[in-house]
C-alpha cells in the first residue's frame, strides 16, 4: 500500500527540479503554452487527488480553452504540483527542456528517475495489483 508520505515525497523530488527551471524560463515566456484546456482534470486526476486525501477537485469552465491557464503566474503555476492535473507534471515546453538540458547529466538523470517513480506510484494507485 502506497502511503500519502510516499506520494508527497515523490512529488517533492520532481517539483524541486522542475520549479528551479520554471523560475528561470516562465518569467520571460513570450509564447504561453500553459493554456486553460490543459488545466482541466480528468477522471484519473480525481482518483489520484482523493488518494492523497485532498477531497474533490474544483472544475471551472468559465474560460476559453485557448486562454492562459487560470493558475499560471509570472513564475509558473500557482498550484502545488500534487494539486495539478497530471498532464501538467509531464508537460515540458521547449524552453523548459532546453533549460533542463543545460544541467549536469547526473542531475538530469536523477530527475528522470524521480519522474518515473512518481509515474509508477500513480499507476499503482490507478490500477492496484489484484490480490
């Protein structure tokens, strides 16, 4: 059984790395790709958020899909990573990827391992093993 602490630790390991880069890239962004359409939760997000013990998600449909995401601020997303739709955790724009590729290979590989760990934990929650 996966604990809430395991999940939060996995999110923290991923978030620290990504947010270091979004703080460099997002403030100077000229082509906003964090659009409202991507800020909508799917059924898997709902299951996962509940597994974290965070209750239900608020779905808002008062913006056009092509408008900037309601949670986007000048330095990136205002939501903690564990409250975001999972597609936001996996999306890396060209500028963000470029910034990450400038890191030492060891740091980048550690990030990829942490991201894969988070994906596997999420997958186990969404598709628990049959006993």
